C-alpha cells in the first residue's frame, strides 16, 4: 500500500511539473529582463494584454485594488478551466471568502489536499490592497493568458491576453 501511495504522489507531481513546463518556468531574479506592474480590479486587469518575447523573464508586480480576493494565474485556457474546480473547493471549504483568505484553514487542508495550498510559481492569490510578485520565464510558444479563477471571475472576463512577439 505504501508503494502505491508513493507511486501515486510521484506520478501526480510529474504530471504537474510537465504541465508547468509546457507554460514556462519559474524565473530567476538575476535573469529578469523586464518588470510589469499589474493592477487587479474586481472584473479586469490593467493592462489587459502582455506582449512577451520567447525566453524573456518577466517580473510581475501584482496589486489587488479590488474589493474582492483575486488571482493572477499564468496558464493555458485549458489549465484555467481545470484549476477552477480547485478554486471552487477552496470556496466550499471556506478558505476563499469574498474579501479574505483563511490562511490557517488553507494550511490545515493543504496537508490532506495539496491543491488547497495554492503555492504554484505561476500564480498569486491576493486579498484586497495586497501585492505580490511573480518572476516567470516564458520559454514556450504555448497560447497563454493570465486569469482570475476565483469562481465567477473568469466567466466575468477577468482575463488578460499574453501575446508572443
């Protein structure tokens, strides 16, 4: 049984790593080519499009100026749609509230379900009036977008296009 659990965890981690590599990789501070400030409001990002060169490393400084919790997540459309069920679980477990993140409950539940930790290098989840940074290397030509996957926000159009130049 222990071998089965270990194998399951290994396969899951390899699968996540492969999908992350498909969209780029965590960038290094010393390799940042450019800094982009992102403002999140309750239904949109400013700017709403990012023009990125292949192999460019961008430091995104993300600010939440909205009244609600928001996410800035770099992924493909398919990855966003898949991630939305995880975000719904965070709402159902009262981790994600309208304007607050219950970090204590997040830490507790992430021990049982890693998806509840929300600790991927391509994403930040922010309460109102908070800021964080993402450093991301765009070493792929996959069609990407930045989006908020808090339930209802993607559907409301909280998406920014990432264009390869």
